[in-house]
């Protein structure tokens, strides 16, 4: 019997799996000190804040930040690129170039000289060469072979076109030499390293103005070109959100315009713009970038290294490189994400807040990125996820411990189905109930008053407890709800609070098992010289009102209705008809098999119209 009392030792117990409360339950054994839970929550939040400060600096956060940055660049590149003016023009050495200019590249002195001559006519803003420049003279093999190269360079100098010569390093990290006469004409201040820093995942995201080579800092090719454009390059992230994918003009086309004296085409294509000459052939000098920079290779993120320098140059020309957000803003995001801790015990709220936070973070950080600031968010993401997960874990720990204590303390007072429904939050607080179709069971010991006369109260209680233990086990085994003990009688019902597929079948099987357990108990009693027990069991099915019944200060979870009264009367009828189990037609009609049932016709019962009943007696057990 589920009875709720009000005493000074009582408290409210919140069942956090639902919104219900068990009010007025005696629970000195299950009182959860509020300070323990509160301390755990605050200690957990403090640990979470510490994690939030450290999370942005972990390798995993940096990796995720890099991937988020790549995704944002791709979105900007595809949907909202920063427009460019006087964009970098790429002059490409492709496979067709090597077929038309059949000499080895090391012998391209005349062709490079013609290219410089064409650039002198085109008047670009600056010319950069991302090629391996000749390191020696070939005049011994071919007299006057170097003259066109030097002449072309002089034409560019006389035309006032700035030049940046790319310089590489060998396998030992030493600078490769450049043909001294070329260097004399171009000037030492034209040299720029064609190196680019790579991150741990081999992606070129950051720009570095110079590298240490030969013991001295050497500026990069893009730095030299930026200086010629009066840009002020510094270290930072290359802005891959500027412009669209690059196209290129084949080198042989530039040479053809120069040979034909087509100054108009040269100036239209290159006039006043930065120009970069380099290889666009597959598998040569490739870098991985966040976006596909080569228009002739859509979807390919391994691009010619020259394009990385070109994108850096774009960044210099259009607002500068991207820089990291202030440290305090980066530290603030995980703190804000940690606030999910305080709603983490309510998953729908926490998930909703997290989704809203992700949307806001995506919009704000992408807007900042387009305007030159990178705000890392991975640390905040990990902190927010940890806040929801760990807070939910803390709450689950305390809730499970609370439920375990409730089950240990009240499992003997409340029927398991009722306790399960309470812990699941399905039984609503307050008086009242719901209509349910159930099968009600009443049982009673025959001649109990006579056999208890003259016995000490302690002996009677011990005897009843022994009997009730066996009977209640049968009720619980079939999913029944124990309503109450009535002296030596039992009231139970099947189909509430949890619905049964066939409550009548479960109740009937329970009644049969009660008789079987009673037989076993009688064997024990006989061995002890105690008179055996005989019972009567009545079953009836129908709609009842199930819920909290009583007063505000004392009530029980019970069932009321006509089926309860009929089941009680059928239990009394067992004495008259001589069957240990009597069921109504409403029960019999729901059974899978009527084997063993004997139709007894209609019987008048007190306070009710006649009821069609069936009797059942189990087959004798041979011992």
C-alpha cells in the first residue's frame, strides 16, 4: 500500500527524471544534504572554467580551429569574396610552354630576356619570378647566349618596373646562387625567398615576412613585391577570402605578344598590375591551401606555390593579413560556453542554447574574419560540450544515487510498478487519478479469525508476513500493483500504473501462481506441525479510477470503482461455490485458454446485479 504521511522528519524529494514530486514521504535514510550537491556543482564549475582557459591552447583545439578557419574561408571564397582591384596576374609555365620552348629551363636565358622586354613594354606595377633562375653563364657553349637575358633586365630597369627574383635553398638549407651579372643588374634588394611556412597539417595558412637563411633573415618573394607596391606586409594569416580563383596567361602567349609588338595586349593585360611568373604544371612546387586557388583545376586544394604568394600579395593590397583576436576575447568565449553548465541538467534547454550559440558564433566569427580578425572558437566548443556532458553526468550521478536510496528505502512500502512509475516521473502529484482498464484481484485466508484466536500478536504477525511474502512475490512477478493489505486479505490490480497487453491473463496467471506458492508454503507448515492455509481469490476486469486517493496530508495510490467491489464479492463467493479461484465472465473472455475453468452461471452478489462467473481449481499435485 502506497501511503504518504506528513511528519516533522519529512521532506520533498525531486525526481529529476520528470516534473513530479513525492510529497510527505518519511525519508530520514534518503535525505540528500543540499550542501553536498551544491558544493559538487560549484567545484565542477570551477574545474570547467580552468578547462575552458586551457582548452584553446591544446593541439586538438588548434587543429579544429584550423579546420573551422578553412571552412569559413571556403564559404567566403564561394559566397562573399572581397572584391579586388588591379589583381595579381599569373604568367604560367605549363606543359605546352615546355613543348614550344623545348630547351631545358636552365637554358631559357633568351626566353626570359624576351619576357622581361615584354614586361618593359607592358609597364606592370611589379614583376616577381617564382622560378629557378640561371646560376651560371652558358657563353662558353653558345657565345652571346647571356646577352638577351641581361638586355631584358636592363629594359625593365630603364622602364622603371620593379623586379623581385625568387631564390630557393638547397637540401642543406643553403641559398642557391644566382648568375652574378643578373644579380648585378637586378640588385640585391630584389631577392626574395620562395618559401612559405606550413602548419602541422601541411596547409599553408600563415604568412611569414622573412626566413632565416645563411644566418640572416631573408625576406620572402611576396614581401619584396609588397614593398614595391608600398604595402606594409607583416606576419599573419593569409586572407583566402579575397578574390576568386586565379587564371593564368601562358608564358608563350606573352612572348608571342612581345614578338609581334602587340603593346596594346601587353598593357591591357599587365599594365599597372603585379605580375608573377612561375610553374603551373602538375606535381611541381605544390602547396595545400584552404581554398581552391587555381581556376583551371576546380576543387583542387594542392595548388602551385606561386598562387600562395599571389594570395598573400592580394592580402597586402586589400586590407592586410588577418590577425588573431585580442587574447581577452579568445578567453571570454570559453567562459560564456561554460555557462551551459547551469542549464546542463535540462538537456532540451542546453541543446537549444548550444545550437543558438553555434549559430551566433558562426555568424560573428565569419563576419570578423571577413574584416581581418580571426577569433578561434574550438576551445569554446569543447568547453560548452564538456559543460553539458559533465553537468548532465553530475546530475545523473546524484539522481541515480537518490533513486537507489529511494528504492532501497521505499521498495518495501510501494509496489515495484508504482515505484518505477514514480521514479520515471509518470505518476502525477496531487489528488485525483485517471480512468484505466484493469483487472482487480482480491484474496483472503479462510478461517483466519479462528486460527489466530489464542495466538500471541507476534506469532500472528510472523505468520502473516511469511504468507504475504510468498503471495506478494507472485503478484510482482506478473507485473501486478499491490494496493493494500486488509487484515489477512490482499488487494492488487493489473494494468496500472503501467499498461498490460492483457491484464486479465496476467492476473489469472498470478492467481494460479499464488495457489502454487501456497502449496509449497503448506508443505513447510505441515513439517512444522502448523495447520495448512486455504485461500479464496476473486478476479474481475473493468474500468476504474487509479490515482492518489485520500486527503492532502495522507493519501494512497489506489483504484476505486465498481470492478473493485465486484472482485471483492467474487472472493467471498469462493466459499459458496467451493472453488479457490472465481473469475467473472469479463476476465474469462480475455484468457488465451479456458482449460480448467468451470462455468458456474450467474450468481447474485451483494449490492450488484447478478454476475456470470467461472470457477477454477488447480489439478492435484502428486508428491
